[in-house]
């Protein structure tokens, strides 16, 4: 015959087990709820930090756009550049002096390229990579045409080398546009290293599904999840419409967890060129969550020990008068009415039981 071990336990042990089980259950449920709330809050804080960092990086890019416009205004008003452009374009003069002047300015400006173009968009000085480029009119995503029309403008551009901030503006002889000047700041590894120094974030530029420039060697050339690419709607060369904003994700860098934010590189005309990925170390957040779990576990252990101590005290206060009553009832059942009664418990069911037994004993 099977005997339930629970029936073999005395009342005190049963009370202790029930009390400790109740405390552990309550602590477990409340701890789970609290831990989830804390985890949610920490994840929200991490996401806010990612968004703030992303906005900060975007603000730095905007600052560089403003800086590029200031460079254009300075170059467009430079008398040596204006005179050199005029004499080469209309007088058949040599380019040497203009090339020298542009080179001198390039050394002092924080840009990757300076070009002076004539009124057809052909390069006169600076930025010449080969002899083929000298007689080939430039376009630069429509910036050249607008600058030849008298506009001073800046935008993000894309070409085979990657992405860059490009500004263009006219060179005027009185009211006539005789040429334009162009500056470019590449979104290359060096530029992204500056963003690291300012923001403390790993920043990468993505074209298609490949990272083409980054401020950490570990990510160079890495492919990006196609789900992210499809979510934004970007293609190999970008598209004119797509999803803007931020998509959050996770990734490992050097076997360490990082939170990632993906945002669009978009031209002023609304053309999505590619993506920028910003990564922040998630280790502090994960450590904070793990520490929370440890603290909760310690609290459960402490609460269990307190439950055992308090349970022992309260169970004794209940069991002792019951045991006295059982002893007296046993004596009475044997016909022994000479047994001394026990001290009456004030109030409650136990008090009523003790009164009855004492009355019978008398």
C-alpha cells in the first residue's frame, strides 16, 4: 500500500513547508514581474541612447555640410581663383598658377577634394585623377548645373568611391558666372574615426548590403542582414523612395554584444543613397540586467531564511497549545481527571478549546 510521505510529517513541519513555499512563490512571481519591468526600462534607456547618438552623428554631418558651404563662399570670393578662372576660360592662360593656388588652399581646408570648373563643368584645377578627366564635364548629381545657374548648395552624393558631402557654388566676374568651385568631404574611414572621437560610437557606412567604410576594422567589408536592407527599401544604387527613420538591432563585435541603429543616408531631394549603422556597446546594459537578477535571487534566499525563522516561531505558538490540549484530552479519555490543566490562551479558537478542556478536567 502506497503511503503519502506528506501524511507522515508532523503539523509543525507541514506549516513550515507551506509558509516557506508561499513566501518563495510570492517572491518568485513579484521578482519576475519586477525583473521584466527593470529589463524593459533598461532596454528603453539603451534605445534612447542609441537614438540620441544617431541624432548626434546626423548633427555632425549637418555641421560638415555648413562648413562645406562656408568653404565654397570663401573660395568663390578668392581673387586669385576668380582671376585664374577668367584668364584660363576666356584668355587661354596657363593653369599652373590656378593649380598652385588651389593646392595651397587645399592644404589648409579640412576637405578631401577641391575643384575649380569652367562654365562647361570641365575641371581647370584640383581633383584631377587622370588626363581623361581634364576635358570631361562634371555633373555631380546635378550640383554642377545648379551652381552654374548661380546657386550655392550642398548635398550628399554617391559615386563608385562611396559617399560624400559635396558643396558647389559659382565663381563670378561681376554678375556673370564664369566657373564654379566644388569641395567634397568623403564619408570614409578617416571621417568616421572623427565621429568615433566625438560620439564614442562605432559608425559604418553601408552601400548595397556591404559596409564600405567604418571606424573599426572588425566591421570592414561585413555584409548586413538583408532584412534590414529590405525594410528600408534600399537597393544597390539606392532608390528615390523608401523607409526613413531608425531600425534597431543587435550584433556582435569582437565577441561583445552591441546595440545597432540603422538610419538612412538621404539626399536633399529625398533620394535614399544608402545606410549608416551606429553601434554602441551593450555590455553595461546586460551587466545591469544580470546584476538585477542576482540581487533578486539574493532577496529570495534571504526571504526564505526569514520565512523559516518566523515560521518556526509562529508554528511553535500554534503547535504548543494544541499539543497540550491533545495531552489533556488523552488523559481525560483514560478517565484521569486529576491531570493539571494548562495555561489558558487568550482569545481565538485555541482559547475556546482550552476553556472547554479545562472545564471537563475540573
